[in-house]
């Protein structure tokens, strides 16, 4: 996915300007942002915080006046531009930065056209938009390490969720879906399938930079490292721990 030429389209009316640098660094992990645009009514004082950030990150502002009170003209402009870019054939992926469910249909349409779609938004983002993307990343976890970590492994409580039985069950079932006859599954495949099942699944939501330490912390899974003939990096496999057999009562 990191070889994609991507169009980054930002809903300036719906996204805070904080951590835009971290956001652009995150996007670079998935592709080359060849088009970077942000939409909003730049005559409004509320968008003034963006101005210097746009110059620093080479993001092009697109002016969109609010013609009618109560109607979001920014959404319409962003959707029209996205379709123009799609038909231009210049990109093979999109990053839609918004917490607005109005972009659900756009994300679905872009994926129907074979585009990879990354979503970025706040944790308040409605689920329909999240699941319409290939991957969805919460802005709250995109913070500088100096802000996010007090010590090497301690993450600020405001940005961390506690993993629930629902997510643990999701990991377990995904391992079962991919496991061999001995119950082992390649962790890379597990991570990919987790995203297909739940696009906002991200180990960073739970305070871990990678999936491996997250799985280790849960305690429900066995982890095994194996030699890799193609690289010096070892391959990591996981399996569900076998439940201890309960003995029947003697009569």
C-alpha cells in the first residue's frame, strides 16, 4: 500500500488543526501524497489556525463559501473534486480527513472504483464512514511521542482505550480463520484481516505501537518467532491458547 499515489482531501470545517504534522507523517506511511487539499470558508475566523500549517505542509486551501445557512457547501466541493481526481487517473488511493458521516458514500464509491481509501477522523466519527474505508485512523493517537509518552511505555490516558472482550474475540476468531492444522497463523496476515473486518482496529488505540506487544499483553495467545529465509527479520506466528480440560467429578 505504501507505493500508492494518494490524494489527501481534508474537511477543514470538521477537523481540528492540532497535530496536522503528525497526520501528514502518518499518511506518508501508506503512500505518496501527490495531491493535498483542504476545503473550507477561509473568510471565517475559525479557520485562521490552519493558515501557517498549510504553508509548512504544502497543503492547498480551496475556498468554498457557505451559500446557504445550514448547508455544508464544503462537503459538496470536496466530493466533486474527489470524483474529478478519480477520473483523472492520477492517483490510486485517497485519504479522506473528516469526522463527518456525509463522506460515507464517497468512500464507498471510491473503493468501488478500485481505490484504496484511508480515513482519518476523531473518535466521534460515525461507524458507517469508518467501515466504508479500507483503514480508519483516529486523530487522537497521532501525537508526538513527547506528548504521548511520559515514560518509555506509559501513554497518556486521554488517548488510550481499554481493550474489551469484543476486540479479544475478534482477534481470536481471526487467528482461527487463518490458522494451519496446528492452530498457528502468521501475524502479518492476522493484522491484514483484522483491518478488513474492522477498519478502525489499531494497536495504538490501546497504547501499543505494534500488534505484537498488544497480543502479548492480553495473555490469551501463544506467540512464536520463526526464522525467515528471505530476510534477517524473524516471522511471528500466533495461536489461541488451548483451554485447560476440565475433569469430570468422580462418583
